[in-house]
C-alpha cells in the first residue's frame, strides 16, 4: 500500500466461486472507498483466488434478489478503474492448482509477510 498519507483499507476475500452471493461485496466496497480517495487493496486467500481465474468473472453471475444479476466482471472492472489493487496468496493458488498466469490481468502475488505488513499499515482490515 502507498505511503502518501491517504487512509488505507485492506479487504480480505476468502470466499470463491462456490459462493457467488459473497463474491461482489469486497469489489463494491473497495470501489466506493477508492472513490473516496482511500488507498484500497483486496487480498484473495483460501477460496478467494478462484474468483480471479481467467473467464470466471465473465461467467459468474452475482445473484440479485428477485432474479437476474450482473457478472462479477462488472464489479471487478469498477474497482480496477478506481485504482483498487488486487493481491493473491501463493499457497491459496497452490490449494486450487492455479498459477498467477491463470488469473485475470492486474493481480499481484504476495506472501504472508507482505500481507501482514499491509494489514499493520492499514487503517482498517475487513474480511469476507
């Protein structure tokens, strides 16, 4: 995360494709925070990296009450356009047989020490 004096929020996404109803909220909140000039990152661990696999965001529909919904890609694009950074946990990639090359563009792989440093520097850490 940047050291420019801005407030920082780190979101942690642990849910994956198995729970589409829980997939969009971190992107939505991160985009809102970025629009408020907050430095924002989302860290994907446990099942979270499955949301970032190529072609998944276009195919995974975030359900909406009453039916229908929007593809997860809509929420990801909003967040990225506002400067939200996406981080992924290496052991969680291994857990799902994924490599960084299997993920959408713009994802950075970090280790446990980097995650802990970001969490310690953040004004808030929010997990999903």
